[in-house]
C-alpha cells in the first residue's frame, strides 16, 4: 500500500515538475535548450519502453541508441526552434488517441469502455446503467477531442504563454473535474449505485488495464 502511494506521489511530482519546466521554457527566451530536451524526453522514453518490450531487448537497445543519438545530433537546432510545436503535437496526438479508443468502443458490435469498466466493479448491469455508461463513454470522447482542438487553436492564435498555461496546468485539472463531475452526476441519476464511493471509483480506475486520464468505474 505504501509503495503504491509512493509510486503515485512520484508520478504526480514528475508531472508537475515537467509542467513547470515546460512552461518556463515557453516563457523564457533563453530556455530553448531546456524546451528541446523536454520535447524529446517523452519520445526517448517511448523508445526505451518499446525496446524493453521487444523480443530481444538488448539488441533493440543497441540498435536504437546510436540511431537516436545521430538523429538528435543532426536535428537538435531544428528541435530547439520548434520544441513548442513538438510538445503540442505529442499532447494532441495523445488526446486524439484517447478519443479514438473511446470512440471506437461506441461502434456497433463493440462494448463501450465505461460499460466494460463498470461491469468489472458492479457485475452485470441493468439497461439503464448500460445506457448511462455508453453516454459517459461518448462524453469522454468529445472531451478529449475538445481538449486537443482547443490546445491547437490556442497555439495557433494565442500568445505562446497562454497556450503554455492551458497545456501544462489546465488540461489535467479539467480531466479531474470531468471525472469528479461524472461521479456526482452518477450519484444523482443512479441512486442504486451510491454505495460506490469516489475512492472506490478511483481505485478501480487505476487498477484497470490501460488506465489513463479518463473516468473509470
């Protein structure tokens, strides 16, 4: 239990530190090097994870490490000039991927994600609850699409600092607000489910496979 809480605290602290440094790099004229490092950091982490999950991790690492180093050396000045755009593309790509995952589960013959997660906690669901969880899945799909679109619009037409504040400090709180608001709405519309607390909901969310920044049951 303590180890799990410590891990969650370290993840939260890492996210906060990254957000602070990213905003500083966007707001400071002389911090392009820091911004470039922050832009390539998630990409390098993704490569490391991909190498570790490959059938031959050592070989994959030996191949990717020099190739990545060469690409970075050749592209570093361009990355420094466009690090904010790289961060934008990564973030929008992540939100669009989440929207796609949620949206695809709404297709005919598929089980909506929130319905699936609700079933793991509550067991077989009534028709009313299935209808509600399908609507919640659709709401999260729209939410991620809107976040991605708004971030792109702010980057294109607002001052860079304004986009940076939204990107680094508002997107996750908005997702948390969505999570809490959905829970409150569920308690009001589905009184039979009030025995499930917000803590139970969050625990089911973090323990479910593929947990992400979305409402889980």
